[in-house]
C-alpha cells in the first residue's frame, strides 16, 4: 500500500495544516481499474475515500493520494467514449476562441489531452496545438491521428521546456484534470511559465456546490483529489501570481465550472460572475463542515431507500443487472454495498466489455446480454445519462425490462 498511496499533511492550496475529515465513503480499489479475466487472481487493494476541509482557506480535498503512475500510465478511458463529451468540447473550443480571439497560428496546449478531441477543434480553427497526457498508449494513438501528444506528467519543468521549444502559449486548457493533480503549485507554476503575457489558462472541473446539490457523490473517488469552489481558488491563483477572471456554469459531470485565469496584471477585466459565485457559496456554506454533514445525511438516506427497494424486489424473486462501467460506478457499488445484487454490468463501450469491475469483479458485457439473459431490472449506475440510455434500450423495455434510477431520487421506470 505504501508504494501506491501517500497521505498529505497539509492543504493542497494554502499549505495549511488545520484539516478536518468532513465526508467518509466506503474504501474502494482504484475506481477505473477494470481488469481482464487473466488478472482476476490479483488482489486489488482498497484505499480510503475521505474528504477533508481546510480550516484556513475552506478548500475540500482528499489527502490520500494515489501515485499518478498507478492510475494514468496505462489509462484506458477515452473522451470519445463519454456520451456527448466530444460535442461539448466543440462548444468549449468555440467559446474560448470567441472570448480570447487568438491570432492565427497561436499555440494551444491541452493538459490531460487524452485522445485529442478538444485540440482537434482548435487545430481546425488554424491554431498550433500540443497535447500533454501521461497515458502512453492513448498519447501514441492521438499523435498518429494528427494531434501531437507528449506522454508526460505536466509541471513547472515541462512548462518551461515547452516554452523553450515551441514558444509561449496563448491558451492552455485542462478539462477534468486539474482536480486530479496533487501538486497544484508545481502544475500552476508550469502553466505560468508557459503562458504568453496576454495568454489564458482555461480549465473545467466539477463544481463542489453542484456536486452537493445534485447528489453527485459518486464523483468522489481517488482520481479526484480536489473539490473546487470559487473562493479558495481565487485566493490560490492570487498567491501564485495569477488572477481568476471569469467563471461559467456548464452542465457536464453533474454540474461544472469553466474557469478562466490570466497572469497577474493581464489585459482582461474580472467578470462579475466571480464575485457573484463567491457570494452564492458563502450563502450556501459550501466551505463549512455543516454543509458536508447535511450532504452525508442525504447520501445515507438515498442509500437506504435504494437498498430497501432492492430487498423488496429480490424477495419477489426479481433479478438485477447494472448499466455503466465507469469510475463512478465503483464508488456507487462499494458505498451502497450492492455488488452481490448485480448479475453483470452492461456497457456499450467495446473497450469495457469482457473486463471485470474493480475489486468485486462483476463481469462487464455488451448490452446484448440484456436481451439474452433478461434481468427483470436494470440499475442505471450511469444515472446522469438515464434518459439517453433508456432510449437506446427500447428492445429491453419491450421485453418487459424495467429501469431503476438510484439518484438524485430513487425511481423505478
């Protein structure tokens, strides 16, 4: 365990030591460590899933840090496998290009670029692009597909190297990866070294206030080290010689923010949305232990509602399968303790099929199994996509299959 995970003793943003545990979920293996059949004999160790709140700056975070090499070097998730995410990135690129208006041929660097989906839209718009992603095989394929991608972990040293070799970046992006980095100071210093004087750093991350209000607790897993809200980030960037100048609400990941940051003294004014969200956070109390206590109570209440329903249906002889083999599924299965209820997990991503879920080793199969094996109920583990999933599975419904949506309210459809 010591080789894979280390525990921080100070806040990731302000280095403060006043840290209190505010939310504890069931320990799990690495959330995305789905395994092939020939690795079923390998024990997958579970690690703590616990959020801490910094008493100095109000930042919420995990302190148990899984080493990035254990997660990302052989990463299998690809952007294009997430329903609607490529189209979302098309809109992201259009929004950034409209707001920033970079000159033709400007350099855009995407951190955690994955399969290059986002950079492809910048390239189409006439920008020079470079991807940085530690997933070696995904980086290789992205480069082959025309988006040059370096298989590296980004930090201050790499930021300086890119600037030496490729010049300053007008735009640096990081979508759903900034929250996954332990040493945010090193990463942010690298971005600062890389940016042109009028450049911007634009990143998206799930938003703590939305995570609480929308019951997206299954987004809490080891890859996600930071649970951002605006006020602590505003202070953090100021301390690193940068400035948070805009925040935009976006619907992805159960509710996210798109943050825009420039170098301190940069040319752009701070948008009113920054102060507005800081005020909203203070009203909601998202940087207080009380908010996490209320959130934890709601999680347990929904858990008990679902388990009661499953017990009643099982007493009637009903059978269950799950749909959606993602990292969020691991958190949901372990915290709810439903691993023995599911005969299999269906997923329409061929790269997930014929694998087994982390730790519990529930088989992941093609949706065709729903028609062949006919479980009475399908538990929508990927519940945020309930409507499009149900629309795809019309034949299963025609055969009498029913759907259970576990969150934000337990429903049978």
